[in-house]
């Protein structure tokens, strides 16, 4: 039996992962499930899957979790430290699907045990890419990409020589505001930003898709995970979300990865890698799809893409600052305190301020300096907004 843990089990990716596990229950022993505020879901899944331990991120919710698990023999724990400690429990495969930079420490910790980490949490690669990749290498751990574009690139690269790759193209649906004018974007509401045209995902990544911050994070994720140069990484808007990514080789060939927009494909690929197993995803009927549309992305209406290039050029702590400022600006948008385009404005401002002050470029990045930069960036976003 494979021992598996799911960090962020109550979320969209976590639930899709559990769906795959449930279909082949005998093959797995569930070591740990973690969640945030959705205690009912966490406890129910822990019981159904007979998990060893269930952990909530919020300490004040521990009594509730304990009550829900009373008499089951399943352990309950809470808080940031518990989330890190649970990564010490031996597992063969761990899904990293906490949303935001909060997913960094547990994932990093798990890699130190040489485990295989299926990484949905792109924020940890944006925040601390080199550290994550080096930790995996030092401990013989493997990181498998779960983001659909990165899983697609990973699959297109099987059997290929990295030196023969000329470029990588990741696609973006364009989100609900793909054809909106700059003026109209000023009035975009939370409800409108939460309606994704092709993917069903958690609220935060859905809004990030509307602002293209998701694609900005993914450009950086591509650089950090595969080691491609920034100028080799392109974005192509593809509203249907059937083509997830393309890899271009030096002879001009393009290998595209196509599939229905269902995260269970990328999750299942990471779960069964290096094999392919049957997955409960829709088989694409391309005759019915009929046409595949592509457009160039617009960095004027969606400045996040331009900011991602600046972040890659700066390196060092810029990724941590970019991600944290984005998370804080997103909090403000969700709280209806700022408008939709204000998110990119605030992030750009904080990036500029922080590059002007302390150098973001410094060597010797540690988890401590990264978390400090993260904290400062969030504080600056909130201060700017209040001013
Ligand atoms: P959700 O918001 O649906 O789920 C997030 C999970 O993290 C939940 O289990 C939530 O708990 C938990 N969580 C929230 N805040 C914290 C915290 N501070 N500490 C610990 N746990 C916390 O997100 P998604 O599943 O959509 O996304 C998860 C990750 O996967 C993100 O990094 C996202 O970018 C990435 N991803 C997602 C895709 C998708 O299709 N959804 C596609 C590609 C990547 P609770 O709900 O109980 O509060
Ligand atoms: Mg993606």
C-alpha cells in the first residue's frame, strides 16, 4: 500500500485528489489530511479514508476537530507548527495543495524526508524556487508538477533532451475579462472575477486567472521548475483550455498537450507517474470542439505578465515579494476594499519600493529572509491601501 498525505485536502485540488484515491481505496494508506476552516469536510474525509491524523491550520478550531473525530482513533492537531510536524510523518507521496505561501514550509519540510511531492502549490516555487529545488535534490526527493500547464510540459519533455528545447508555451484561458477594455476593468466586481469560463477551481486562483496573476506566477513557476531562461517562456491565450502547453524544439517542431480542463488528469499523472493509468476524465472529442483559438496576451490590460518578467530579471527575493504582495492585494479585492486593476497597481508599487530600499537580489536566501520579505510586502500593501 502506498502511504499518502494530502496538504490542503479540503480544497479544490485536495478534493479532486481524494476522488482519485477513493476509486482505488485498497491501494493507499492515508497518513495525514490537512485543511483550514472547513472542519466538517476535513473530519468527514479523515473518517472515510481512515487517516492517521487530521490537521487544521487554525488553532482555535482544534476543539471542533477533536469533537468531530472523537472515538475514531484518528489524531487531531492544529496550527502552523502542526502543519510542519505532519510533514515529518513518513509518506511515499504527498499532495501539496494548500493555497498561498502558507504551503511553502510544509512542502519544504516534506522534501527533507526524500518523499515525492506532487506540487500544486505554485506559490512555493515563486516564493522560494531555488531553495525548494535544491532541497529536493539534496535529499533525493522528487517534485512532480500538478499545475496543468507544467504537467503538460513535463509530459511533452519525456524522452527529450532539455538542450534541444527552444521554447515553452503555456496557455491561459484569458479568464472572464479576456475581451474587456481597460475602462471596463475598473468596474469589474468580485462576483464577475469569480466566474471562470473553463476551469472549476478555488476562489483565489479563479480571481488570479481573471487578473492573469495566475499566469504570471506560472511563468515564474516554469522558470524555477524546469530551469528554462525567461525569454524561452511564452504565454498564449487559448480560451477553450484544451491545449495546456506546447514545447518547441530546435528543429521547429511543437509538441502540444491536449486534454479536457479537469485537474484530475494532472493530479492522476503525478499520482501514477512514471506510469499512466486509466483516469475518470472526459475524452476530448476534437470534431465536436471544432476549432482551437489562440491570441497574444495583452500586457497593458493585464500588467501581471509584465511584472513577472521584471521579477525574473531581479531574482533573489523578488519572487517572494511579488507573491506576497499579490496575496495581500487579493485579500483586499476579496474584502471589496480595492478595485480589480488596483491589485496590479499595488503589487507594482510595492515591488518598486522594495527594490529601491533593500536589495532584493542578495545571495544566501534563507527561509527566514524569505518569510521576512513576504511579511514586509504584505504590510506595505495594506499600508498603501490605507493611505
Ligand atoms: P482552495 O482554496 O480550494 O483550497 C485551499 C486549501 O488550503 C484548503 O484545504 C484550505 O482549507 C487550505 N488553506 C487555506 N488557507 C490555509 C492556510 N493559511 N494554512 C493552511 N491551509 C490553508 O485552493 P485550490 O485547491 O484551488 O488551490 C490549491 C493550490 O493549488 C494553490 O496553490 C493553487 O494555485 C494550486 N492550483 C489549483 C488549481 C485548481 O484547479 N484549483 C490548478 C492549478 C494549481 P479550508 O478550505 O478548509 O479553509
Ligand atoms: Mg495552471
